[in-house]
């Protein structure tokens, strides 16, 4: 099986000095997707940006995985509201001109 775009979770775990259980907990909460290939857990490279944000929140703010779930849900809502605001501002500009 191809693992070109996959990163071994053990590598990520040792790099950030975290237990593998932290990543499985994030997976159980639906925050990351873990793929099992040849009996080893992998994470897709396109998830690394969000995973690094989660790790920073965990390390710097000492937030547990459940708290990270709440933070990411709130961030998604803020992002959605920002997009709605931009859309509304653009429509308003049409009526002002």
C-alpha cells in the first residue's frame, strides 16, 4: 500500500513528545482521521496544519482533547460567521453603488 502522503503517527508522537493515546483520543472525538496500514497508524499530511494547532493549544494552554474539540468547534463557527459577514458586506456594497 502507498504511504506517500501519510505520516507515521509514531514519528509525530516522538517529534512532539506526546503519547499515542493523545492522538487516538483526538481521533475518537472526530478531530483527526487515523489510517491503519500494515498495523501502523498514519495521519494524512493535509491534516498536519490542524493537528499542529491542536498540539499548540494542548501544550501552551494545557487544554485537554475535549477542550480542543470545543475550541475547534468555536473556531469553525467564527470562520463561518466571518464568511457570512464578508458576503453581506459585498451585497451591501452593490446596493450602495
